[in-house]
C-alpha cells in the first residue's frame, strides 16, 4: 500500500464549546456548529418511500467521490497498485470540533467552559458496499494503519490531550452515512469514560502490582467461558460485566499502554481478529448495528504504563430508559458466557 500525507491549516472560528459539569467534573460538547432549532427535534412520522433503498443511498453517497462532493482536502490517502485510492482521511464537513491553534478557557460565574477546539476527521474506504466483514484482512489492516498514522500526527498538535477512533455502524448506532467509515476526534480534555478507566487501572496496579487488563486476559483464556476469538497477538472476549448483549473487547495479549506503538505485524493480527468478530455480528446477528471505539493512553505527556489499550464493540440491542439514565447502571439481557458461545460457534 502507498500512502501520502498532506498538510492544511485553518484558523476558523470555533463551532462548538466544551462545558464542564460542576458536580461530576465530566465534559460535554455543545456543538453550535451543528446547531438546530427546537422544532428540528420533532420527528415526523415515517412514510413509506424508496429513499432508503441501497441504490438511492449509493447515488447520493457523499463518500464515494470525495473530490466531486467537495470534501475538505485529504490529510492522508492510500493508493492501490492501479493508482486508484483505497482509503482516504479528510476533515469532517460538519465538525464537532474546530481546528484552531489555541484553546481558550472561560469562567462564567461558577461554570467553566473551553472553546471546542480540536480535530474531527473521517476515514473512508473505497467500496460503498464492503464493510469490515467483506474486506480482506490486509484492507482492514490498512484502516488500522491509518489510525496509527493520523494518531502520530495529531498527538503533536497543540492542545490535543486525547485521541479517539470510533465507528458507528447502522442507523440505530448513530450513523448518518451508509458508506463504511470511521471518525477521529482529537480533543483538549481527557474524556470521563477514559478517566475512569485510567484511575481504576492505576488503583488495581497499586494494590496488586499487576495490570488489571492483563489479569482479565489471563483469567478469560484460562476459563475459556467468554472467549470469542484469539490469535498470537490479540484476544477477543465478552467482558464479565458486559453492558449490552454481545459486547466484545479486543485487547493485545502482551501489555501495551500506547496504541500508536503497534507494529505492522500487530496491525495484521488486530485486523484479523476484528474482522472475525464483525463477521460474527454480520452473519450470526444479521448485521446488527454497533458502536466501536478504541481506548488508548492520553497524549498529554504523562506516564500511563499501568493502562492497556483496547477496542470495545457494543451492539445496539436495547435503548437506555429511565432506570439506566437515572442510575447509570446498564441492563444486559443475556449472560456474557452464553453470548460468547453463540458468537464463537461457526
């Protein structure tokens, strides 16, 4: 594969704002660049139409021909041997964050907010019809390599403290475009979820002198109850305290805090196991909608040797209701070991 990088600078006005919850310390993004009027949230009753047909989606796809669709200039592009592009990365047309040199802090009475500065990019593979289950292992490895390449560039940007890679697959997962794609968020704060994982893994290491994720891997491989797949470098399992039915975590089997240090061999191994898990979602769960994200150590210059990077996959099998929202406790309707055995069977 051949890849090229391009540089682009922008001093545009912030299109969003980060606001901190004064009680919990959690951050939220108020995406003013995507601002809606109150009436925009009133949903019309669905009407029977062919607009959702695959042909209609293909004809109106904004990612099949990025140049024609006037997407912003690529930050990274990969080419095939025939010189056709195979994967490209470009800034999101409707970003949740603004590319700006400096993040400004505001104090409004007792409240704290920041300019929503950062980077929001889209990773797109060439074929409109082929997601990870249909791609070759080498093509999935190219996606993972693009994660690494963009991470190594974005981590150097001023004000960036954390970088997140996500995939929303299916309308119920929040995907607005059918064409297979991933998103990158480089943000000026460490997210609440990652902060909890960092703090929890540090407490565990202080108490036990070992990595909590390494211990989980050891126990899961030993008991074999929740293993979905494994290879030389990675293991995939349904976590003991799964938040949703058929949730799967993918972790490197050797302790590795920093995703950006992944080797080419590991990229292929990660691609193989990710492809295998998503093939199970596709064939055994009828292409179920899911959210995927990659958690790694922050890039704020601190030492996170106690952490262990990993991928989390959460199928959309239920909707949060009053109990989940009121308590923060999620309800999963199948035992993780049963979910793993179902996914594991060919």
